[in-house]
C-alpha cells in the first residue's frame, strides 16, 4: 500500500504542471516504467488499465497563471497536495520521485521517502508518472482547438523551434508561463490582444477587462480539468452569445459561463444569468452540438463564479 507520486510538466514554456498519485493496492500491471521510456500508444493503454485496476489515484493540476504567481517550487508542492487530497484509500508509505519532500510541512510529510529514478524502480510511482503524462498530453492536444496555430499537440508546451516560431507569429496565450526566462520579455507588453495575457501582479500597465476575463476562464478551465472534465472548446461565438468554456465528462457536454467579481460579496455567478442570458446560452449550445454532430450526448449549461485578486473559483453550478 505505497502511495507513489511523480510530476509531469516542470520544464515546458506553456501549459499546466500535473502531479500523479497512485496506490496500486495489490494490482499487478505489466509494463509499468518511467512514462518517458514507453511509446504514446502504450502509455495510453496503460493509463486505462491503471485507472481501472488500482486501489486509488489522483491528479493535481497547477495552471501557468498559478506558476507565475507562486513560482515553480511552490507550484510543485501545491500540485502534490492537490493530488494526494484525491486519494481516499489507505496507504502506509509515500514515495516521491526525486530528492525533494514535496509534502514537508504537512501532516503527511513524515511518511515520505524521496528516491531518484523512482519512476523506474517503484511500480506505483511509474503508474503515477504515466497517468500524469497522459492527462497533461491530452490537455495540451485539446488546446489546439482553442489556440489555432500553436501546435500544442506536437510539443505539449516545451520550448521547441516550432513553439518558438508560433510565439513569434501569434504572440502568447493564457497557457504561457511568463515567469520563465525565455518568455520574460512578454511581461512588459503594453498592448494585448484577445489571445494574450500579462502575468498577475507584474505588469506596470493596467490589466484590461479582456485580460482579466481570460485569467478567470483559465482558472475555471483548470478547475474543471482537475475534476475530470475534458476541455473541448473555448469562447464559442454565435450572433447573440459567446460560451466561455465547453467541456465534456462522461456522456455530458457542459457549457460554462464564467463570471468574475473582484469582491465575492457582490453576488455569485447566478446573479448574472438572467432568463434572457440563459436562452442565449441554450441557443449557442444547440448550434455547437449541431456543428460538431454530438447529438447522442447530454447537454448541461453551467456557471462558474471567480473572485478576488488571486482569482479563486468559488463555485461551479449546473443550471436547471
């Protein structure tokens, strides 16, 4: 009953950091090893087997915006805590790949053993490496539908020549980590278009409404992803309405409106969803379903409330 922990996405220029946590619980799975040592096809196969057979697993996500706010070291600790919080089965030891106890200072820190190359040596850590890698790669592949021209499927956010050329051509997105040295020059951009964003608390220029909206939407997208949703669309526009986030979970497609308020005491997101707005969202959802030929899936409208300078997702509610 070992809880194995490994991270994916420490070094990319863009995209979230993801930590996997797995308790095998006696499950025997052939082929477990470091996720980087096996093919994409085999990783995908093992990901399905792991999720089906193990006693418990969890994923902890930290967005690029959060990385810029708190730094990579603290982001690793936060993602690890988020992953471990999802484990609901007993375990007697925690093994973390690497040399840093990312749970130090928590109630679980005393149970941790750190180990170099644990993803090669300890099956539960290998499994954690695999589910984190597959989840992050799938997330980045879905971003190609949101940010055309960046080819995130190919480089999954790493600083390749292809990625560098895309940034030079199209600018930066809410997925980019502006605290990373190669992207530092973008922090001081005076003009931002709809696809670009300043890191929080670092721009000398006032943050535009578009920028704030993008930041809030990215927070909600990360929240949904962490709760098992697959992001399949962003900013879907029709003549009368724009849907901020489209996600799927199981056999349901969710259309989420994101509402940001600087102070949480100004009412939740439902306040802004008037009957007229709900009709417009319903129309946009129908257009999307028809365009994507997804008629066999259920449709659910939702609203997310985000507030405060740090943009906390207060709640995500399905609309009746």
